[in-house]
C-alpha cells in the first residue's frame, strides 16, 4: 500500500467499466483502497475491472445502475456500505456526450444529458456526503472536460451540464471544507480511448494539431491526477478545476 495511505478508504467510481473510469479504479486499487465499480449496462466489463483492481492490491465490488436516476445512487451507496462500511471517495466520471444541432434537440435529448452529466453528480454528492461529514474526511472529484471551459457547437446540453458541474464543485468545496472534505474537478482534454472507434479516433486525431504537446492524452494521465487528489498530499487542494489537456485551448 502507498505509504501516504495508512488507512484503507472506499471509493465509488461511476462509469468505471472502461476508459478513464477503468483507469481511475485501477489506480485507486494500486493505493490499497476498496473500489465500487459502476456501469449502466456491461456487467462483464465491470467484473473484469473489479478483477484488475484486486490484482492491483485493492478490493472491489460491482454495483450496476444508471446514475442518471436518483434511486440508482441509493443502491450504489447501499452496496458500498454492505461491502466496505462507507463511501469515503466519490469520483463522478460517468457522462454522455451526444452531438446534435441545437434546433434538433428534443426535450428528451436535453433532459437525458442533464440527468447523466449534471443531476447524477448532485445525486451522488448528496448520497455520499452525510457519511463523509460523519467521518470528518472525504474526497469528491468531478470529471468535467473541455465542455466546462468552452461552449461547443452541437453540444449545447453537454456544455450546460459541465458548466453546472463546475459551479457545484466550487459551492460544495466551500460548504463542506470545514468537515474535512475536498471537492475538485478534473477537465480532461482529448484522451485516447481504450478500444479503437473509427469515428471517435478520427475526431480525436484531428485535434492533435491543436495540442502543443503534440499527442493525445491517455486514461492513466487522468487516473494519476485522481490518485494525487485523494492522497494526503492532495489534501490542501480544493475547489479547483485542473485541466489535463496538453495545453490545448480548444
């Protein structure tokens, strides 16, 4: 176990069956912590990540559920408490990023994005914070992305949701700091997915020219930031949005 973590904590990582979420879960497991793996559909993938976490040195349990539904978090917290006793660390990673012209966006489109990308963060924080307050210790990390910095054509609801997450992050950091809880946001830039998707790959590689470092980021770059923010060394960082984007501006 990492020497900075003499106490084993329990982390709930939403959307952790693949890509950035998977990498975050494994990094937390490497620190010797317990991890609740969450996904909405692919339980097989989540079970595989749980096995990776345990191989890395942590303990893991899978809790399936659509985080865009409030009742899902009741289930996730219950699973975590039954397995490990508490939720000390919440990583709100799950998100959807559909592209659609604004005038073609339906009420259902709008509300679904806000449910998964914004309301889920509210549900998760509200469910996890009472236990953190009781323990006088907690870490919350919200994944925002470049949509929280820039507005993007074709992604109006995503931009709105991610700006909202950034606002919630700042407010909670101030309200719950006196309870020993840090709340931060990480804004990933273009990150290479684990599995090649021709359309997504073409989109991402098209952005390389806008990245001064000249290459895409990797999931472990985001995971490493999470590992720092939940560590004792990151205990004085709160109310911040850390951009991990290779200095990209768009």
